[in-house]
């Protein structure tokens, strides 16, 4: 039963990483590539670490795997948000079909958010 669970988890993890790598090639702009990479690779690596914790029942391996999963889930979205924010403020171009909500304040060219809109 454990072998079947390991096969399922490792297959789903490997497929998630494959989807992340295909997404890097297929997505049209930086922001979509960043989103696909962070979400799918975090899921894939997390599932493979769970498999490692199941295969090696030693407490130290399980503890390290759980700690890595915890910090990966904690830091990956924050890092992606910061990278995306820097890309937005430095003017990285978006895909032509990206929906932009005009209600949200766009930053002014000089970076001053409090500047009056023209």
C-alpha cells in the first residue's frame, strides 16, 4: 500500500514540475511565467519531499523534509510577489491581452504614487 501511495505522490510531483517547466516555455510574458513556476514547482517539490519522508522513516529525515516544505510554502509566494512587484515598477511589459483594472492607481513615471493624475 505504501508503494502505491509513493508512486502516486511522486508521479503527481513530477508532473507538477513538468507543467512548471512547460509553462516557462509556453507563457507569453514574465508575470505568467513567474506565477506558473512558483505554484507548480512548489507543489511538485513538496510532494517529492513528502515521498522522501515516507521512504526514509528516520525522524531526522522526516523533520528536515517537513521543515523544507514549511519554509518553501512560506517563502516562495513572498519571493514571487517581490519579484513581480519589482518587475512591475521597473516597467516589464505585459502580454497584450492582459486585463488591467483601470480603477487601481497606476504608478506615475517618477514613482510617486501621491502625484495627481493627469
